[in-house]
């Protein structure tokens, strides 16, 4: 049980801290956005669910390999830093490159988790779909603004 609590709290705390850090700089509602852009209130709800699933997946793997552990924490770091690049620094072009790297890291993480415990990898599919959607948003926000 402790393993699950710790595994779930790590991404939720990191995401929460980043959310607090970027909150004064979020300009999402003032940007020209592409079709299918969700309302801003949806983002914290979705991210909380995704961070929860991230932690559950991590905790489900009994003897997590060093490779899986490394990719998990690297993608979590890239995830957190993307928000800083996009919202605080307003480096929209660099954030596109950054999120494409994140996409690759998450795919790699899913593959590694799936090899160790199928359900752990499958639980990350919503995360992959969401960040691919975020990649679309990032790209078109850059183009439109």
C-alpha cells in the first residue's frame, strides 16, 4: 500500500507544484487556438487523472528495471519542464520540439512498462493520447499566434 501511495503522490505533487508555479503566467485563454481546443478548466482535471494513472502503473511493476525507472523519471521531468517552457518562458517553438521528445519518451516508457507488466503499459495509453493532442495544440498555437 505504501508503494502505491508514494508512486501516486510523486507525479501528483510534481504536477501540482508546476501548476502553482505556472499559474500566474498561463495565457491559454488569450491565445488564438486551433479547432478542438478544450476549455482551460479541463486541463487540471485531465492531468490529475493522468498523474494518478502514471503512479498506479509505476507501482504495479513489482521489480521495476533500472531502464524503466530512468525513462519514467526522465519523461516526468520533460513533462514538468514543458509547462515552464510554454507558459512561463513563452518559448512556443522550443516547446514543440520539447513535447515531441516527450512523446517519444512516453512511447518508450509504455513499451518498457508493457514488457514488465502489460496493464502498467496499457494504463499509460490515455497519457500518450493526451500528450499527442497537446502536441497538436502546441503546434497550432505556435502557428496561429
